């Protein structure tokens, strides 16, 4: 199921390729990311209406640098090259590129020297974001210059006869003032696309696709975590196959405060989808006893989950399919510009289950980004609070407790985490953040409470802004809000006498502590 208006984004290794795709989809145009070594037959099957060439870390023409597939510019559809993609186009059509003495990185002023549909509505001077190590020394004879910058005489170029364009800057980042506008001009003004990729249409098409994929006598098992992805999968399948869906929720004992009851209530009262609850709290806590290494925690939790889930699933007659909440980033992260990655990312909690249980996989969200899943959730009538809920790691609170996971530490962390979320919501910050949570640190320090000496634990508060979790910045919460969070945790959570705020960005840190 795809729109008839497909754009192909060729990934030459840029960290921003996913962002290019998301920006295109924000214009309601469907796009797919492919590696530069994509087969010609695949390109022809996709029948793209436009092509975008991403940036990349390589030097054009350097040893091992990815090259341009000639078919992409021979299709006769509009082509937009960004940074490395622009340099490839220039070189392919007879221009010259060379490494720069200094890498040009950061803000620059774009000065337009000519009018064009690509630049309609863009002021003569605007701020853009550069990030490149090569220079275009000479553009092809068939190209014209549309814009320059102080360091780049060829900041915007186009082929005189064909709708082939090059941008030396990155229009996909927010630092480029009119970048999104330029992408919109390329899609609509140059490529003539209407923009018919909507979540309403996705629901109708995906419902029909699921009905065609799943035989009338087959049941589908869906593991529900309480997060937006698995909930949306369940809601879509409920529309498609009704009572042949079997949803299972495993309580690992590693959930946030009141989460299991909230999930049960939402499924039974709001979504009207039957949900089987499996209480495995004691089993998980016992398996985690004495385990401190974060990777060992993940392995123990993953293996135990498979064990518990398999026991429950065996009791379902006619089960032939397992539904997973795989998203588009999960799909494309298994591909690199140099070939398949050595390690393919697997969906948390259900890794290995399909093969072990001899089930076929159903992945109705594999074409969507996270923000599209949230939009889809709203379309399906899922409560707004859940649709906008922050991501939660598969291993749960186990990787927000440094060191051994114990019942006492879990209770401390749940209480502290609830306070963080309550205060962030009350201050109107929740939906401005990618994640907000507490972390239990096995660090005891001296304090004074009620004129008495204390020697208790530390809680770290982590609040991050991000669009896709690939990168993230710590959120500059107001000092008054941080003060309320700290005061409440210390006053209301026994066993804590110190609260710290994590001001690390990703990279070099990760969003989660383990």
C-alpha cells in the first residue's frame, strides 16, 4: 500500500537522510529511502515521480565513495541533489569538484541571483545551513547558478533544459529558514505533486491489505506494551479482523506507576479490545537478581519475555501470525550506503518469537515514522494522552536503575518518575519534550532532613528534546520547574535526599542511561 505519488530519497550516508524523508512526508507526499546501490529493476518498479539525492560524509570521486546510478537522472523526473548529492550531479554532467581546504559548517547567507519555481516565495537573502568538505569548482556547461553564498559561488544550481537541481546547503534542517518551503516548491511547483499521502487514506488501505494478507480462519497475536506503537497496531488489526485478534500484555514488574491498570482500562473501556494480562512480575525480578551489567539485563529480560509470551501464545488455537510495531526507521536502519549492516536491529521484546513459534509476521506500521504513528493514533480514536505518550524502553525501568534491580529500588524510581511526569505536564512541557523521566543512581550522599543526618540515594532527572531519538538535546526547563520537581521528590519519596539534572546531549551521551 503506497500513494501513487512516490518520491525516492537516495541515502549517501548522511545523518540527515531520515529527516529529508520526514520533511517530504510533512508535505503529504509519500517517499521511500533507498541505498545508492539499489537495483535498476527496483527503481523501475517504484516508478518515482521525483528523486532526491541526500548528503553524505564521502568525498565525491574518492576511493570507495558511493556513485550515482545513471537511471535516476535518465527517468525524466525532477531530481534534487543536496550537498553530496549536488556535487555528484555536477560531476556526472561534466562539472568539477575538489576537496576544500576548510570544511564549511554552520550558518551562511544565501543570496538568490535568479528566479525559479524552486525558489518561489523565498526572499533574496535568507539564512541556510552548510555542512560539506568538498567544493564545486566548475558547474556543468548546461547548468545555471540560481544562488550563492559568501563561500560558495554555486549554492543553488539547475540544469537549463531539465528539472534537475542542486543545493549545497541542507533544506531539511530547521536552521535553513526557508528550507521546508523550498522542499515544498520542489514537490509541488517543480514535480507537480498534489500531496495525497494522509493517515485517513493509510487506515483504509492498510485495513484492506491486512484483510487480504490474513486468511479468514487465522488468528493474530499482538503483544501490547502500553506504548503508542503496539496500541496502534492492535487498533488497526481490530478494524481489519475483529475478534480474530488476540492481544497479550505481559506485566514485567518493570513498568511505571499504575501503568498496567491504565493499559487494561484503555483497552477494555475505550478501545473495546479484549486484552489478556499476564502477571510475570515475580519471575522477572527473580531472574534479574544480582544482575548489574546493562547488556546482561537486556538479555535476561528479552529471554524471559520470550519464555512468558510463548507460554501464553501456545494457548491460542489457530494462531498463525504475530503482529509487531516495526516502524520505518527500524526498516531502513538495517541498510547502509555500503551494504547490509552487520547487525540488524530487532524489535524489542519480540526478537526471535516469530521463528521460535513458527509464526508469520504482520507489520502494519513499517512504512511510518514515529510522528506519523502519533497522527494515525489520533485518526483511530486513541486517546490523545496515549497518542502523545513519550517512548518507553522495552526493558522498562530496569535500564533506568543503575546496578541491580530490586523491588525497593523500583518503588523509589516509580514514585520519583511519577512526580517528574506530573510536574512536566502541569507546566505545559510534556508535549514539547521527546522524553522526560527519572533515573535511580546507586549513589548515596550525606544530607540533612529535620535537623538529622541522612545518607540516602540520588535521582537524576532526564528531559530531552528530539524529533526522532537519533540525536537529542537536554531541555532547558525553567529553574522554578526543576526546583518543584526536586523538592517534591526529596519530600515525598523515602530513600532520596539528592536530585540532579542531566544536561548531556546525544551524542555523545545516549537518551537512556543504560
